[in-house]
C-alpha cells in the first residue's frame, strides 16, 4: 500500500525520477526474494528426482518397461539390483537388502524377504525380486513425502505473524505521519518522502524468505521440515536425541570383537574363515567382515 501510494503521489507531483527509483528498488527486492526462494526449492526438487520414472511390470509372462505412473494396484513388478523401487508394495518372490535412507534416514540397508513391505524411492542393493504393487501414483510414500515438504508453510512461524503485525502498524504510522506533514507544512513532497522512507517491505519479506531458505537448505542435507514454526522451536532446544545410524556416525559397520564358541577354532581362525566365506558377498555386514579382516593383515582362503 505504501509503495503504491508513494509511486502514484510521486508521479502526480512530477517527481518521475523518484517514482522510477522506488519501482526499481522494489523490483530488485522482488528479484532477490525470488532467487532466495528458488534456491530453497532446489533442495525440495532433489526429492522429486528421487521418484522412479519407469517400472518393470510382469504381464502375461512377459516383462514390460512402462512409466511408473501407469503402474496399477495389483501389478507384479520386478526390481533389479541398483534400481529404485517404483511404487509401494509387498515382496512376493526373492530375497534382497533395501537402502531405505531416503525414507527413514537409516543408512544401513535392511534385509527384505517374501511378505515384507517396500517403499517407493528406496534402492535395491542386490538380488532381483518381484513385488506386488499396493500404493501407486500420488498415494506412494515418496510422493506423499514430497507433498509434505512442498506444503511446509513459512507463514506458520510465529515470527512471521509478529512481523506482519508490526508492518500493519508501520503502515498506519506512515500514513498518519505523511498526512500530518502535508497538513503542517503544506508541501506534498514531504508527505511523499515519508511514504517512500516508511516502506516496510524488507520487514515483511525478509522473515518468510529466510524461513523458506532454511527449509530448502535443510532438505538438501536430508532433513525434512514440515513447518516454519519447527525452526523457531529448534532454536530453543536444549537436548537432542538421535536414534538413526549414520546421523552422528559414519553409517559403516565394523567388526569390534570376535568370539569362538568352539574349542577347536580360535577367534582369529573363526574371523579368517568367516571373512573367506564372505569375500563375494554384497551384504554390508559381509563387506564389513572382509574389509576389517584385511586391515588386520589376515590371509583369506579363496573359495572357502
């Protein structure tokens, strides 16, 4: 309101340069705001890219690759190693390990077998499997998570409401001051000057822009923020409890101790034989046994 009045009043009194200057500053501020929000949205767009684009659907004994959005509930889908799960469903054949970090934050893959549920956007580590689609399209887990982050409203933060209330009072004070200046001095240019100077755009735009930028930056680092008010509460947090592997740790399992329940084999022999058996394994625990055993300098038996 103040900007519009300042522009119109400046033009009316012939101060076109001042009107152009105000308009330029406002456009520059709007451009900076758009750039900030665009950078914030970039983190959310990363979630969109995690959405699988195609699916291997088994129909009439044949495998067809179709767009993921065309998958129907009840379709049987084959997922190969390294591929993302296209939709939510239940494994009906096969044994594998699924990286669910995108959904749960758990860095270690989770073993899955027949009857276990799998979520869209998660990654199949090794071993192909077949699954039956249970939730597809916009109802899938990854799509619901994307909508959740996109709906994060910076306006829910209390500080935004405070800024809006102060901006309202600034408008009232500015209009009153401009009217009094014109009344007592009789110079409209002084009233226009007050309107221009009092423009509270920075106060109104800065807070929601900063919150949206924070939400986008958190998303880039794997943190999903549901609403701007959560950021304010986080500033007052005294204690934080972490329960996910990989949040404070490297997320890589390591062998810390070896015990043998047999008197025939020593712990070192059990360790060496277990590592020899796991040499070709793709399982993260098998890889950890082999890697840690090699660090100790133990010789592995091929084909054990």
